[in-house]
C-alpha cells in the first residue's frame, strides 16, 4: 500500500526530489566493474569540492552512526575528548566507551555551545590524541563555533580532529583543509536531500597514518582497508549501495553546478532567518542566539500548546515537523530548513501553524 506523501520539515530524512528517486531506480552495475570505479571517482571529486578538501573520500553503506564509530575505532589510541552540547554528542561519547576507548567529556547545558576557551583549558591538562565535535547539534539547534575551535586544536598537531557534520554538510560552508579537520562525515538523508542509507566522509593523511598504530579497528569500517581498495581499484571493500551512489552523484552535480555552493548556503541562511524571526514572535528560541543553526530551529513551547496535536493537524494538511528530542520532548518542537526546501515552502508551513494557533 502506497503511503500518502507528507512533506517533511524534520531534520532527516528530508524531502527527496522526483529526479533523485528516479535516479535510485537506475539499472545496477557490478560492484567490481570499471563503471563503479568511474562512478566512485566522480563522486569523490565532487565531495572534495563540497568540503573544500583534497583529503580521501570514503562512502560507507551505513547511517552516520557507522562513520561515528569508524572515526573512533581508527583514530583513538590513547584518549578522546568529546565536546558535547546535546543528545548526539552524548551518543558519540557512548560509542567511544562501548569501543573500549578512554573518554573524557566536556559538556555544556543543552542550548549552549562549546567555546574555544573551554577546549583550550581541557587540552592544556589532558593527554588526548583525538577530539570529537558535533558541528551542528540536531537535538538543540546549536551550531558550534567550528572555526574558533579548529584554531585551538591546530596548536596540538598530535591530535586528530573528528567532526560530525551530519546536519550541516551541504547546508553550511565547511572548509575542511583550511580548518585542519582530520575526519568529517554526514549521512545522505539531511542537507544532501537523499534517501537514508549511506554515510559520506573525508579522511586526512594524518588520520590514515594514525590508523596504522591503532589496534582492533574491525573490518567493515577499517580506514586502511577502505584506503587500500580505493588506492588499488577505486572501489570499496564490501558491496556498496549502488542505487544510492547513482543518486549521490546526481545530487552533487545539482548542488555544485546547478544551484552552486554559495547559493545553497545562502538559501539555508534565508530559510533559517524566516523560521527564527517567526519563532521569536510566537514562542522563543531554545538555542543561544549567538549559535543558531542555519539548518534547523528548536522552538521552546512557551505557549504550552499540545505539540502532538499540532503535529497531527499538520500531517492532515500534508506536512510534518519534529517533536523535541530526548529530554526536550514536550518542551520544544523542531522545524528543519535543510536540503532542497525553499523559502516559499517554509512560509507556507509557518502560515499553517499560525492557523492552528489562531493567529491572523
């Protein structure tokens, strides 16, 4: 039975354009063929442009969580400092612990950002060989000051800088090489506006060298295994989701050559401003004003409305927003403005929420 289409204004999965869905239906090719190598080379070149990097590009058939685990298993030998300002920062800490790594946490209250001076203080005292940061915390709507934090970490050349860009890659400009990021990754289903199922990342030469001295990297997410297949064959160790690769290649072309990177980043900022201005008038913003995300907004339920009733009302009109995540459930709701959504669609959504609130 085919479900009625509900337009998604949630922070993943996001709306998928019809052309991308059709691309997913392309006839398959062999995963050890010349064609797959050419496809992966094309994707690699485009992801490098997206991330302003010359680093090696890996595509894993997994969710972003797989790449989170990969970064930890390959780049932490001694101890990792986790910079956490929400649910997904806490999840990454848990992943590191379950992989037997020594973990130290720098946590701030939800809604606040990690500040560079906090990182400096920790790095002065600790014996770390990796730092893990959520760039854009999807649970709180906070974008951490990546550039300022990167400047601090550059003072410690032995440290691998690991960045979760799950809800920012493709929506916020990230100059990987300039910032000295060693591992950065995202899933396909957020700002890239693709179906969920693959994780895309860039891995530096420093991170690859680090993996050489780290034991028990596993197999599926072993950076060195992936690099070997890439270097020798321009392929992946295990069978990739070929259908996703077709869609990713097309989407990257659209982003780079049709919309253009700067236009895409500007559109995300424009949509964010529309939602943020609306939220200030109707409710309140949960995140610190200095660090508001360009890709999603977390709105405090100051009117004490029934959020589930609002969501049901919107679903009946063919639209969906997200509830608060984790401990913010019932206290907040989230509106994503990422991927291929347009300002006009955002305005239409907000108008329908106003109707629910009986605001003219």
